[in-house]
């Protein structure tokens, strides 16, 4: 089954600027100004990156007065983590079976 939300999440995380923003938000909520401070780009460019993160569902924001505060959506991030961990577990099982096969077929004179 195709999971478009997961596709959008990975597409959003493919950009290093957006990953940096997600890493910052992992420490807690931040204003757009706080997110923009360490980035070498204009505030409008930061807002475009935030739009992508929000469209993916990874980040939510709320505006109070003139201040927009952003937060990570833990549910969306956990879906990405689940997908990655399932693939990691599958490959670990395959590599364990390969290791066992190689050990079983090793010639007697090899260490």
C-alpha cells in the first residue's frame, strides 16, 4: 500500500535545512525567528521550508499575535521511525541468516 503521508515526510526530511529545523524542534517548541537564527537564509526562505514541513505533517505551528510557534508532531515522526525500524529489523534478520549460512559452510581448514 502506498503511504503518501510517509512519502511527504521523507521528501521533507531529504533537505538538510529542514532536518536541521526538525532537530532544533526535537528540543522543544521554537518560534520561526528562533528557527531562522542559525540558518544562512532569509526569513521568507525559512517560511518556505516550514511550509514543506507542515504539509508533510512533521511540524505544526500556531500563531499568537505576531509570533508563530512551531512544534514537532510526534505521531508523524513516529510513523517515519516505525517504517525505518521495520526495515532495519528485516535487514538484520537477513544478515544474521547470511552469517549463519557462511559459518555453516565454512571449510574445516579456515579459522
